[in-house]
C-alpha cells in the first residue's frame, strides 16, 4: 500500500520544490493539479478544504496548516526560543495571533493569504522553508479547532526536530502522521529550496570546516560567479549560520546565551562579565565574528551590564578563570597565552598588594569543586589543578630569587638551582624571555635591591644559562653564589668594625693621613676579631677602600646634605644622592631615622620627604 507520494520540480529559475503527500489510501485520492500556462504557471495541492498554490513569485494558501523552517542564527528570533536550546525551528500557523501578556496562541478567522518568495527567504530560512496543511476528512468542526489540535499534536515536534534543517522531509512527514494519531488524516508538505543560497551555504561550510577560517569563507562568496546575485544581507546570514553550526562554535555560542539568560532582569556582575569575555576570546580563536555576541546582547539585555571598578588585571583574570566554569563540551585547557596573562596578572596583584587575585582564584576553585562533584566532570578540576601547580612554581621561584636579592647571607644549594632550572624551562616554554621579565627584571629595577643581592642575581642568571648550555654545573653556580655571599659577609663585618671604630666621627677620613691611620688600626682589630680572621683572605685593600668610601659618603650625606634636605624639604636632592651614590637605600633610611630621632624632628616630615622622593 502506498503511504507517501513525493514530487520534485522547479517553481522558477531560482527555487525548487519537494512535495510529499503522506497518509492512508493515497491511490484513491485526488489532490494535485498543474497548470503550465506560460504567463502564470501554478502547482496546486488541495484536500479537505485547504490548499497550497505554488506560483512563479509567491505561495498562495487557504485553510489550516502553516509554515516552518530552521532558525538561522544570523536572524532575529523570539527571546523565549533564543534561550531554549531545544527550540531550533520557526513555526507559524495560519490565523495564529500570539498574546504576549497571556503567553498563548489564539486563532483569528483569517486563514488565507499570500507569501512572496522574497519575503519567505528573507524572514524565514535563507535556504529552505516548509508549508503544510492537513486533510482530516472534515472531522474538525472548524479550522480553529483543527489548528489547535495540530499545534497540540505536532507543535513540539516541529519546533525541535533536526530533520527540518537536515531536509529529511519524508521522515519528518511520517513522524507528524504518527504524532497526529488520526487514522484517516492526510498530510500535505512542501519544501521550498533556494538553489543559489543552497550552493552558497554548502560552499561556505566546506570552506570553513578545515581551518575555521573566515578568510576562506569570504573568498568563496566573492569568487563564485553564480553567487554574485545574492544580496549582502543573505550572504552574511548564511556565513554566520555556517559558523554557528560548527560543533565547536555552537557550544560556545549556546554557553554565551546561557550566561546571558542567567542574568536576565538583573545586572551582569564581574564574574559573569568575565565569563562572557572569555567566551568571546575563545570564539576569536575559531574566527567567530564578535557581531554574533553583540546581537545576542542586544536581544537579551536591557542596560544590565554593571560598570566594573576593578583594575584591568583583575578583570582579565576573571575572564580567563571564568573559562573553567563554562559548558561541559567546551575545551577548558588553558592556552600558553592564557597562562602568561594570568601569571603577569598575579605579579601585578602582588606589586599592588591586591588580594583580589587570590580571592578570585579561591572562589573559582570552590565553584569548580562543587560542579565537578555534582556533574562528575573532572576535566575542569584536572585543568585547574595544573594551573595551581603552575602558580606554585611562580611562588617558589619568586620566594627563592627574592631571598637572594633582598636578604643578607642568602645562598642557593645545587638542589635549589636544579628546581629553578626546571621552573625556568616551564616559563620559557610559554614565551621566550618570560622567566627574565617575571623574576629578574623587576628585582633589578627595584630601588631596594641590595648591592650584593644584584651581584648574586647576575651570577645566578648567567649560571642558569651556562647550565642550560652545558658550560657549568649546578655545583659551579652554587659555589659562585657562595663566594659572593662570603664576600658580602666580609664586607659587612669590616663595615661594622669600621663603624664601631669611628664612633660616628668621620672627619679623619677626609685626609690621606687619617685614612692611613684608620687602615693600620683596622688591621690590628682584624687580627683579634674571630669572624674577620675566618674571612682573612677576602679582606684586602680593595674591600677596605670600598668600606671607607661608603662611610665617607654616609658622613657627607648626614652632615652636609640631610640638614639641607630637612630644612628645604628638597626631595629631589635626596633622590639624586640615592641614585648616584650606590648606597643601599634601606641603610640610608636607617641613618635618616637615627638623624631625625636624635634631633626630635617630627617623623611626619621624614615620611613626607621620602614619599616625595619615591
């Protein structure tokens, strides 16, 4: 027994039609006629008082039924459908009028009309649209009752079926007949296809799929002769729809909709905005036009974006970490650029003493832990764990190098240097020169870095490179830093001895005779000092001259410059001395505090001068 009849043919030069009549006893029913009049050809399907007439420029309809098509992402569509991931098709029933306040569909008495092909493919799908009606052998008392029964039976199917977009109209027709559950009902369905738009859609899909390149899509639309007649709006709709339907992109865009939906009616907070920005960033990597997201926000939002007062480094941190909280199908592995961004943000937060970075990190970890347990999704937990390990490397490296630069008597064991080498390789694998910019350059530019700390830092930097090139061993570098450290101990031991000897009286150092006397007296005390005796081989004339020079500079500052600086509040004079003298800043500040305290000067004055100089 025949259960379906399929027709196929051209409506005009641009449009083809595929028609199916599905139902029982089709061999005994008359439902079709065709008029080949050159001036006004028509293809007509009819039954049970309803009909569809396909003319060269339009579709004429009368009776029950309606039209439907797959939504195109490049077009506007209802908010409730936009937020419903299952509502993928547009459905319009003849005579239907939607009451927005009551959220229900009512039917008028007008069940006939005309739809031009131009409007059909402009307002509906650019490639394919469907018309249908039902012949129920006049069992329904009127068309309104028929329409309500149709909506109830097949409305959900037509809104959600992927067979609509896939063009599986015969399978869809059988599903509709089954859903109707009416023994003697016949379904009439016509699928109209715009041939040029279909060619363009297929060409764009084939061009985009290999590398997800918008440039390749644009090249296709500009270089295919038979597509030149397609207007720019339809081209853009088709391109955007192709991009949206790529599986990787579709999940990103749908996640964007979900975040917006969660904020509907309220302000978008920093965390939600960060997740939206993260989705935009991920989409750029897939060559997804940002106009898609702008369109979504125009549809769904009404001035709901909260102005953020957070610094840029916290905003971008929220953006990257927000990626861990996205949908399950989205790849949550961080790219090298993301890792670099986060570690640079962490460094800025440390410099600004801003605890917000750590708070955002902890909050993200808490949410990940909750979601991973609830959804049994451990990929994001694993990825986040890798990030935490990366930050541990950052903290360990920062602590080790800072101790070397800012603390007296700091050394590095071969194992500590081995750990630094491993961490250096991790950071350099993300971006060449990152280790230097994160850990070395900030310390070298820090005005409080100790003079001997700089020497040890230079030795470490050169040593790490030498180890990497097999030109030095771990023990070589450790020993070199140990030697500098012993020189530092010798210097400060000699300096302390000299300060005690001079008892804050520096005038004798201004003459050569006084300096010679000072050398002899220091040499005698060195022989009696156990600590200096152990460092005897390091104490030479060069080191002694260095100590004398430092003491003379301190004396000059305390006796000549500081009184003038205090009286005139000349912060620039102070700053010039600090820059050109080579003295450690923290030691100068200790001398200043002693000077102001002995003279009972207000500490606020010193603080003001130091702040201005900084």
